[in-house]
C-alpha cells in the first residue's frame, strides 16, 4: 500500500468520496493506483500512453467539457494502475481550459503519481511545466522521452544529474520502441508503494514580487500548518485564481492534505477520479 494510502480502492473511500468519483464521471472499481500523465505537446506523451496501456484504454470527454479525455490500464507485479492522459499543455497557470483541467486533476484529483513526459531534445522548454507540477505535488516521475532523437543529434543528457537537481526520479525512454518502459513501470510502482523518497526542487517561476509571495505564504503556513505548497498557493492567489481562492476559503485545500480546519478536525480527502467517463 502507498504511504499515502490506497486512496482509489473502494474499501478505503467514504460514501461521499465514492459519490464524488461518480460526479466526476468516474467508476472507482478495481484500481490500485491512479496516475496522471502530463507533458507539453509534441513530447511523445501519447506514444508513452499507448506504450504503457496498449489496447486497454478508453476515450471520452472530461465531465462537463468538450476536451477529449483518454484513460487506460496496465498491470505491474499484481497491481492495477489507471493512467489518465491529461491535455498537453505548456504550463499549469490555468489560462486555458486545457490548463485548468490538467492543474485541477494534479491538485484536486490527488493521483498517486504524476508522470511528466519531457522531450530530451528540448529540455529547457519542457522543464517549465515539470517545475510547475513539482510545485503542486512531490509524487512525480520524470519520463525523459525521445532519447534516440537526442543521441542522433549528438546530445548527451545526464539523467542521474537531472534527477538530483529536480529531486525526483528521472527515467530515460524511447517510447516508440519500448526502450526504458520496464524501468518506468518499476519506478512508478516503487513511488506508489512509498519505496522512493522524493524532495522536489521548488523554484520561483514568473515575475511576481517574491517578497509579497513570501509574506502571503507565511500567513498561509500560519493558518494551515503543514501545507506542502504554500508558496505556489500564494502565487495563485496573487494572480487572482478564483478556483484556488474558493478551495482555500471553503476548506478544500485543508481537507486535501488532512489539515485541521476551523470547522472541525482534519479529515483526509482523497477524490481519485478512477474514471471511465460516459
């Protein structure tokens, strides 16, 4: 079982949590771990998704949206993993419908792990999204894809050094021919089982007044001791993100992380969209 609990298993969910899954268009059936797959467009993310899930996949729309949603299944060492393919985006700043969907799933969906696909030939461009995901969650695996293209261009990418810099596992892959996929599955499994410790590097992204962010983050940490991403929440609030403000004021953020709220004791809220949308 994951150190975070097997949140998507029906026996570990309260009746309200199961009801929320159905409201999100999901079916909390026999799934041991739910995963999110994120990445920029043109990184081979869809190829990674197809390589991991094979023919065990389903497509539809995100509930209440016109954006296509794909999800699939794969098994590893007796455990079932559901992989949710998030819309390809360049950021999680919630300036488009795709970005809102991706951001909300990583934050509010609380997947057991988020796999971020990077193009090994365009790391500088792709790392922006990876760093934003790391601001939200520490349950991340970097899939360093298109390594064959990097080699063809004479590029050398030190995945061990990149892993040390980011504070999360990095797995080189060539998804189109299966290179690195066994290691990717094993790494995902170890992270979900709590066998891998992560310490994500969180850096200031953007041109906001950092002093103002720090002041607001300190107030958030005082109000919600243990909030793991106070600086990110502060930046979103200063940007006028109404969804994050609503989650803060309504106590949703506190419940996500099992933190006490003024209205009552802490209660871990784990709304996994283990989804097969209609």
